[in-house]
C-alpha cells in the first residue's frame, strides 16, 4: 500500500496536481493507513526538487507548516537544505536560496 501511495504522490508532483496531493494527505489522515507522513513528505519533496517543480515545492512547504508539529518540523528541517542540491538550474537554486531556505532557517 505504501508504494502505491508514494507512486500516486509522485505522479501528482510531476504534473503539479496540488488538489490530488491535498486529497492524498487527507485520505491518509482519515483512513487507518499505517504510513509515516514524514517519510512520504520527504520522498515527494525530493522528487519535486529533482524535477524542479517550483509550485509544488511551495505547496509542500505549506503542507510542512500546516501538517507537522514543531518537533516534526525540526526533524524535517534538514530536508530543505538537501533539497537545494537536488536542483539543477542556477535560476532555481537562486530562487530556492532566496525564498525557501530563509523560511526554514532557525536563528539560534
């Protein structure tokens, strides 16, 4: 079941189907699926970065802030720094560094 959900999520990421992604997360929350949401988030986020889906990166960033509590956010925070290295185009890296990284950076 997990593999099917991940594949469904990746398909939605590739075509930037945010309604489908939101539906996927809602289905997981409403049903008794035994899925690690953090793991699903990481897989879909890295896939979005790898395929440079800017709108989906933004959408998943919203999911990160809405769905996960503060301790889960701290645990997932490094994913955003790694995601930058999945990008290929300089313009995407620049955008990502300017708009995404500052949102998850925690001042100590």
